[in-house]
């Protein structure tokens, strides 16, 4: 009896793979569907797969929607459903009218699964590279409560706010980064090209360059010779660091240290608090139970120390200690977060207070970035000016010494 390699989404939303003996591919699909699984593929296991097939599978699996395309698709789908369109027609409209070829393919796959009898949440779970557990969890809650259009509208707002916060943080860093690059380029040009022009002049005159000029030229020569090795060392360090940080044993203490770094740690705490409260509030607003919402929200944080604090808070909430008190014990989130969540618990309005806390923290993160940029730009300018002034003074010293030799 032939064997078939299969991949499917199990009822828990995870991708499962295996090998099954069956008379034909249809029998494999039928057996997996009886087990409540959504079949992704079922191929004969005989023979070795070609490199082309391997690359196609890997590339297809690794391709997903970016945040911009995801938020646009979600917003359009919410509008279509709110206008009274059925799910099949809404998915067809969005997939046919999107300009993103990747989104068109992924939505086509989702629509095919929905038309085969799958729920929207299960169809989205079959594309884990594009739709996170948070996304699938909210859609599942919306389907169960009959509020899918409103849920997708809130989800689109959540994605747009996250994208806006990330974009504002990145754009604020562009000018300081360009300023630093220009400063480094100017200094390298002066050290590596301008200063060496004086060496043959002094050699012809039978004199030595001034000590400051020689020191700067030595520094430029060392920097020029060491730059390739420095780049190699930096690349090797990045690779090693990524491998180490992929292990929780190294990632957890690193994340804790990162949150305690002056200035940067404060900004990260505000950002994590905004992400936690926005995600938690959106999930609770859509009827997801608190414990399940905390389990989904922890994955949206991207920081193991903060995720561990949320795990402790979930255990405390299960034991009746509430949410705010265990989060406060961790000491990682701002006091404002704890206070607003505590007020929400006491007033039985945890979802609305969490969303208000998210608005406050997002605004605080933006203000902190603006202040950091306002402080960094003059600091970089002053340092660059001092460095260039030192090099120019060395040039002037060399030129004046040439005049003395001529006299």
C-alpha cells in the first residue's frame, strides 16, 4: 500500500505533519477530515523530492502578508461584511481588487477553504505566516458571537495603530541615523584622503609632519586597515548573537537587561505596555475570556521577560488574585498601566480601560521618541563638529609649519 506525506491544521490551530498508508490520496484527505483537520497537502512519499519541489515548498511556506497589506485587507473585508455582503463574495471582492499579488494568492486559498465548509478562523489558521494567533483568535470570537464585521473593524484598527506606532518610531530614527552616517563619512574622508596629501610635501621639504597630524594619520591608517576585519567581526557577532538569543536560556536575561537600560528601557516598557493593553482590550472586547486573552497577548509582546510576567499574571488571575496585582509584582510595566488595569477590574470595565491605557502609552512612546530625537540631533552635531574641528586644526597646523619651513 502506498504511503503519503501529509500536512494539516489540527483543531488546536497548529500545523501537523506525518506519513500515512492509504490506497490513494483521496482516502488520506477523507481520513484527516474525519479527525477534524484541515488538509494542506497530501503527496506520495515514494522517492526523493527534487530541489525544485523543496524550494517551492519552503518559499511558499515562508511568504506571508506584511503588516500594511494585512491591515488593508482586514479593513476592506470589514467594510464589505458590514455592507451586507456574504463572506464568500467579500473574500472574492477583496482578493480580486487587491494590488498585492501575495495577498491575492493567500486570500484565494482562504476563500477555497471557506467554500469547502471550513470556518473563516480555521481557514486563516492554515496561513500562520500571515495571520497570527491574535488575528485568528479574534476572528473565531467574532464568528462565535455573530459580530464578525465589527470584530474585523476593531482588528483593522488594532493593526493600523500598531503599524502607525512602529512607523513613527522608525521614521523618528531616520534623521539621526543619516546624521551619524554623514559624520562618519566626513571624518573618514578627512583622515583617509585629505591628511595623507601632506606626507609627500613634507618628505620633499625634508621635514616631519606635526605630532597631531601624524597621530591623526596613524589613526586613519589603523581604521582603514581594521575596517574589513571589523565588519567581519560585527557580522560574525550578529550571527552568534542571533543563534544565542534564539534560546530562551539566553534570551530571557537579555530581555530583562534591555528593559533596565536607561532611557531605552523606559521607551521599551511604554511600547510593551501599549502592545499588551491594546491586544488585551481588543480580545476582551470581542468576548475572549481573560485567561485565553492573556495567553494570546503574551505572544504579541516579543519580549520573554514581559511574556513571563504575563504568564504569572494569568496564574494569579486563575487563583483569584486579579490581573493588576501580579503584573505590579513583576516590576516591568509602568505604574500607569497597573493603575488603569486595577481601575478597570474594580469597575468591571477592564476592556475599555485597557484600550484607554493603550492610547496613553502609545502617546507617551511617541513623546519619548520625539524628546530623544530632539536631544540626539544637537548632541551628534556637536560631537561631529568637534571631531571635524580637531582634524581641520591638524591640517592648519601642518600648513603653518610648511610656511615656517619656507621662511
